[in-house]
């Protein structure tokens, strides 16, 4: 495994982050693994040197945090683990059970700490921006969590660059803890983040943590078409993925990825992840795995170095897309 720093912070994280949305209970989503089935993935990730794990309170409505916390405490050394979670989406009915108000953020963090079984969350992220709450209120609440020792660093996920820039500027003006990471939608099929968000992150030394690095399996070769809803259990039950990707040009990129993978004799997923890892702004793609070979393929991507010609071929067919992933 290779390591890098998390943005401008002093902590080291593995070049791959294991996303834990797939672990919790299948009663939440049919493709989610039970705790018993999820445990081998945590063990193998830690054995391979992954020290960075990302979950959220809304994943399996808290069960992902419980499963993640128990597995990491059993298989890892918590002083070496970098544990991330997120807040925003509804956890129960009621107007105060979602969003980024001070009330919800503080209550949600305390609940996450209990479920994770830790005293402090290393990286606490807003899962989306909240148009109904002043950013000053959100940032003050997050700074309160840092100052009280419940959170070490704060991050954000998927929004407009102007929102992120305003948040960073507000934190600087007020002397509050500022975001150190941006978890955004970024892969070979969706590169709109390269226009504004990623240059902003590079300028501000913000860690970029791409979600859906394999475009919901399209770049791993597990889906047969952009609108495929039958090839995998997740494809059949992932309503959010519908509409994320579009057009024949997207499939040309899938074909280019497949061709380069065939030439190298490696899985498609390794080429797609190696492309992300070649980008200077990218700290750690957030990988998901419900089958062990998926985790092994991701681990192998860390050692692949693409040539300039291969990168040109992968990028050649890209065309602008409408913005996806902020909702």
C-alpha cells in the first residue's frame, strides 16, 4: 500500500479508502452485506495496509457505522485508523432529523460516536450542502465538535465550487476549523469536477476523495449498458445511479478502458482506478466491495502507472455532461 497526507493536514492515509456503504444489513438495500459477510473485507483491507475507512450515519440507517466500528476495533489499531463518517440525510421521520442545523449536527455526531464505539471521529463530513441552514450555523457547529474533541477534522461532499469556496472563506474569517477534504463525484465517465471544484481544491490544498470511482460498475465491466438494471443485484436496486451517466460517448470511454485493460492483462477496474490515482489532486478514491475479488482488484490498482498515451486514449472521448451527484 502507498500513503499520502490528507490535504494540508499532518495525518497519513492510504491511497485507497474503503467505503462502507455496502456493509450493514440487506434489509436496507438488497446488495448490502450483513455483518458476518462484511467482516472479511475489513480484515483483508487492514492486512493490505488500508487505514482509511468511510461511512455515514444514513448508510443502513446507522447499521453501517455499528458494523464498521466493531470490525475496525477487532482487526485494526484504532490509533492508526483514519475513520470518516458523514451527516445530512434523514435518519428518521421529522423535520429535525436531517440537514445541517446545529441541533441536528451535534445530535447526529453524538449518535455516530455511540454507534462507532469511539470517542472521536477523525473526519466528519457534511454529506451535502443544506440550502435551508446558514453556512455560518453549520460551520460553527462543526467547529464546536472539533473544539470539544468529538471530531478531529471536517470535510464536505458534493456541491458547487462557490458553496465550498464560501464555506472555506467563512471559516477563515471567523477563525473556525475549515474543511480539509472534498468527497465528490469523479471518474472517467464524469469529469465535470475538473472545471471548478478540483482547481479550487488544489489551490486550497484540500484532499479530493472521489466517490463512485468505477461509475457504479460501468468502468469495472460489470454492467452491460448505461441503463443496465439486470446484471448485478445493485444494478437492479440502485435507483440513484439511474441518469448519472449518459450517451454513446460514455460507452466509448468504457470501451477504451476495456481495451487498455486487455492490452495490459489486468481487470478494467484497475485501469479506471489507476487513472484517478494519476491525478495530482486525488488523495484516495473511495472504493466499494461486496465480493473479495473487487477488493483485490482495487488493491492492485495502486501499483499501476499509466503511460501518457494510455491516459490520452482514456480521456479522448469525454464530452461535457450536465452536473450530477449534488442532489
